[in-house]
């Protein structure tokens, strides 16, 4: 399993447009094109990368024969699959939007009104379930499409000591590119640990990987019957400008610290405050949270037919389940009964609000200007409650929750909102 530790600006990860088989450039009229001359490159950097790895898995079939003890052969009936995963430091929601998420955000003209009226009415995974090629943001141009699921990813390696940021095109022959084709997102998680940065992790399953000794080439998307290049469309790694890369931060953006995190826990049947929650055995008002996280797993169906070596599509299966947990030091106990917890079975709402210690200069209004990322989990069930105690140390309480999210279902599941572009910038689907 090749694994890469990100060294400053020597390595970077980029995500291509969806569909993966399409053109990777768009012209000034908003039309997709295969030409890189005077056009807008649709390959985008994923900021704050800290870890990257992939694994190629062959799929073999054991063939036996009567009268023989050894295997006759072990052919590969279907092509190998590639598992890819990476982790990055959280800055804003630009990475998520570039990967195809559909969060809520201010458009940039002023930080008073969000793009969508209500967070709870936004299905943030719409880009992964839709197959429509209509505009995702009608007010923001022809790009991106509503369908933002299947795409190519590009991992770039520079020579030791090389700074990829602002590297001119005439030096792109000094870098190498791993091009992963037809990638479907498998999981997404974000974790918050005390005295650490907010970090997100993502995994994909891919149908192909090509290796190039340059920053350009034929896109790695392949056909499902012959495992051949699907077309001659090209890609070109963009020049890095004004982006965060590895541990180097540009502009006013800073990685988000858990010291600037607000964790709000509510139980709908008990009240709106932590102190109202009963039957846990502890006073949640006195909790000192040490870590918290949530995870989304995307289970997929494989649509495949006779004559096809690979699935023609991998649509997401419902329900889309979301798991969350937190671990906290407890200070005081509280009366309660397990039977009440069982019979009442109240739902919990959990809100993570990550604030920037040095917030952007923004206008006050409907949206809290200091909140850069916000994750809202509604209508969660309690799955487990556990307590660990060690001599001379305070006891730790761990609670685990789960919910699910689906299109057209509001007020339940995971909802993501936050910053994307600076105040005053013209909103367009291209500037994510």
C-alpha cells in the first residue's frame, strides 16, 4: 500500500470535474472544451493535504480441476480496483465543494444571506446522487453540473526541495503525476481533538490509475468493456496560485483549531440546553469535551452487465447513515433512570461550529461572521453510553449517535454550511 507523507509543497492533490470522461476545461462562454488554450482549467487543488495513500487490489479467481491438487490457474476475471484515501486540515468548505458536496454558503457579495434559505433544506450529498447535467448554481454560470459524483483525481510529486506553488509550466516535466480514473467517494469524516487542528478524511474507490512523468496527459477514465482509454481528452495540472498547500498557508486563511470549536448538544424531549438532559447519569453542562467526530459511509450498488468488465455506474444506496461520537471528562453526576432513556428514546441534535481565531472581515447579519465551518446533525439516536475511569484521573464519558440523510427529507440528517469565497468576490461556479 503506497503511502505518502506530505512534505511541504513537494506534493499536492487535485480533483477533476464530473463526469470523469468529459472535457477538463471550460471556455469564456461556459462551454466545456478539450482545449487548454485560453480556457479555464476545471482541475482544482485540494488544500491542506497532510496524508495520502492508495492500494491496488487484484481480483483473481481460483480455478481447480478434478485429479489435480494444485490450482490450474488464478486468472483476473475483472480488472484491479484501486482504493484511495487522504486527510487534510480544514480551512473552509472549498475542498468539499470541489469534491462534489452541496453545502450552504454565502455567495461572497456580503455575508448576510446564505445561498440556500435554510440549512436544513439543503441535501449536501445531492451531487453524488444526481445524474442530471443541468446547472448546479443557475445564478453562478454553467458550471458545475448537478451530477458531481464520478471524477478523476491527480496526485502530483515534485523533486525533493521543489516548491510546486507558482511552478511555471515549462518546468512541469520535472514533476510526476498519478492520475486516478473514475473515482467514487466511499466515506467522509471530520474529527476534532483537543489542542489539534480540525481534520477531515476522505476515501474513494477508483477504476484505474495512470502514471505520467509530467503534469499533463490523457485523462485516466476508461471504458467498462475493454478497460481502454475512453477518449483522447487531455488534462493539465494547473499552476498553483493563492492556495494553501501542505503546511503552508497563504492569504488570510488559517487552519481551524479545536480551541475555537463550539459543540452544542440538545435532546428534543428534555430541553434546549445541555443542563436539561437527564437519565444519562451525568450533568452534561459540566462536560469538558476531549474529542468528537462524525463519519458518513456511502454504500453503493454496482450496475454491471454481460460483456462489461467494470460497473457502468455505482449509485449510492439509501439510507445514507451518519455516525457521530464525543468523549468528554465528567465533573458531576445527575439523577436519572435507564428505563426513562429506553421508553422516552428522545432524539438528539448535535452542532459543531468551527470558528476562525482570526476571522475574515465580513458583514454582520443573518450568518455568524466568525463561523467558518458548521456541521449540524439532526434527529440522532443514542447508540451507546460508556464510562472509563482510571485511578488519579477524571472519568471519561463516551456517547455514540447515529442518524441518516436523504434527498427531499428536511430536518433530519447531516447539514453542512460555512465559508467558501471572500466577502465582495463575484459569485460563480468557477471560483470554488
